[in-house]
C-alpha cells in the first residue's frame, strides 16, 4: 500500500477530489477542504480521502477540522501508512509512539524516491552529507585513520552519503526502510551490499563488525535517540566511529515532534544521551541543515567514537548496553 492518490471507487468522489487537488495547488486550501468533505460524504471509508482532507484543512488554518479528519483516518488506517497518529501528536491531540512509525516512513519514502534528490538538494539546500563527510575526514586525519574496513550507511536513501564514503571504505553497506529508495540507489552501484530493513533491527543483529556507521537525516524519523545508541555501541568495533545528524530544538523537552512529522532533539539532552551510552564525543556542532517551508532548520552534526577498550569484553560479556540491545 502506498500513500499515492488512488481511486475511492466512486467516479463522482474521485472527480471532486481531483478538483480539490487543483484548488489546493492554487493555494485555495479552504475550498479544497470543502470539496473533499463533499467527496467523503459519498465515500466515508476512503482513508486517502481523509488524509487529503486533513492536510487541506491544516493548510487552511482549520486545525480542529484537520484533527477531526485525522481521527477518522486513524480509525481506517490499521497499518498506519498515512501517519494519522503522528499528525495528531504533532498538534497536541495524541501521543506519538516512542520509536519509528515504520509503515508511515516506508510509504513516505517509497512515494518520494523518484524526486528525492532534486527536491532535497536543489530546492531545500540540503548539505548534511557534505558536512558529515568533512567532519569524518577531519577526525580521520586527527586520529591517523586511513580508511574503514566496513562502513554501514543507515537510511542510505539514494546514496548521497554513500557517494562520499565509497573512496574511504573497503566494504560499504547501505540500509533503508524503503524498497523504492533501495532500487534508486542500486542503479548507481555505490554500495557493496544493500538491505531493506529497519535500522535498529540491523544494529541489533551485529556485534562489533563495523568501524564506521553513518546516518544523515535519519534519526529525525526515529523518535527517542537512546534505544538507537544502545544498539549502536555493540555494533561498532572498539575505536569505531559513528557520524549522524539530528534536528535541534531549544525547549526543555528531550524530544519534540514537529508539524513536519520529524523529531527534533534537545541539544543538552542529546549530549547526555551520548555520554550515557558510553560513546566518546569527538565532534558536536550545530548548523543549518536545510530549508523547510521557507525557514532554516537548525540541527546537530555529531561524530562519536566507541572507546578502544571494549567494556563488554573486559567484563566477560557483562555489559548492560549489550544486554539491552541483544
């Protein structure tokens, strides 16, 4: 199942939805919402229609109308493909799950894959792979690292990060939750191996077999950072590096779900989480990651290292972090 527009099964409802789409594209979101309401009177069980109605109402400034539409959607969308729960949580009408909304993220990027690079790089000024790569290169030079035996690129997408890792990695693996993204990057021949999977599951299946892990704008869809870090530590070889980005916010919450349905993390809470996980912080910087809805998005760019002494091995396997991740 995808999020792409599909038929309601009724010609009249589809026609009204088509007119609503045209109105929305012209900026007439209130009128678009009104037409979608008429379409849904004919086909009240049309999940995609309720998603469209909620989105149009939100853009028209009718938040109560959007919430009502998303509540209808939530009741119809058992798989969570349309992200109704996230949308409700982002507007204070529900509680977001602590982890990745897998079905929603998978459907989002399956739909987004064909235009991903053009939209992100050309329109939104996306620079995270370049910035993370520069930081990794600087730490390699400082630490005397000439290359990586095995690198793992989480949320590899269409290979924007992988293109920068290829020359410094003997074996480069890419992981993504979206089959369409995997298909796009497979055409480029960047990675030695590609896998469609959820990232925490991938990390939990590994034990000290990678010396570089990257995640460019990936954890922003995953919720709480601590479970990811708990899985990351035992997956890294002693002395291995991890480089990743997060969106940042200055509020008191350690985690904040934005209307964009991406998570922002508290700066100080993130520092504390890294230390609690047992990772050495090599670089921790804030920067503009991209533009979104006409505004700059500030984020964190982080490079950490697993201590050279593997505490799990030193304690004969008695390692709390490793036990949790197993």
